[in-house]
C-alpha cells in the first residue's frame, strides 16, 4: 500500500520530469508554437543557455526529492516505536538481573 507521502513524491517526480521536457521542447524547438526570428540572435542564447541549465538543475533537484519520497517506506507509528523501546528496556533489566544472579552464585561457589 502506498502512503500519502509516497504518492506525493511520485506526483512531484512526474510533474518535474514533464515540466523539464516541455521547457526543453519550447526552448529548442519553438517553431512548433511561435515565430522564431529572435532566436537566431546571439544575445538570446547568451541568456537562454544559463537559464536553461539553472532551470534543468532545479527540476533535477525536484525530481530527486520526488523519487526519494516515492521510494522511501513510511515511518513506523510512534506507538510501535515506543513499545519496541519498552520491550528492549525490559529485556535489558531481565538480562541484568540474570547476570547479577550468576555473579552471586559464582561468588558463593568461590568462597570456601
């Protein structure tokens, strides 16, 4: 079963990938959508390439965050964690008590 966080992560991942693809298509193949006369001027590419790199880097970070959220299992409920801690403490107490009993038995045996 997918948790709410995993579903949100999948959504973030998908949106970032789709937005990056659309942005790339619009930048490098704009003739599909509008007039491209201004794109053949070097001033356009001096601005467009750094902005493209920064935008794709941001989309890459968003994609990574989404993937991490989607593939990370949900955390255990607090009640389960606290019950595990209490069980471990009980086990440690019984082990300590058993160790003390063994120590006293050894001391009794070693005394003449």
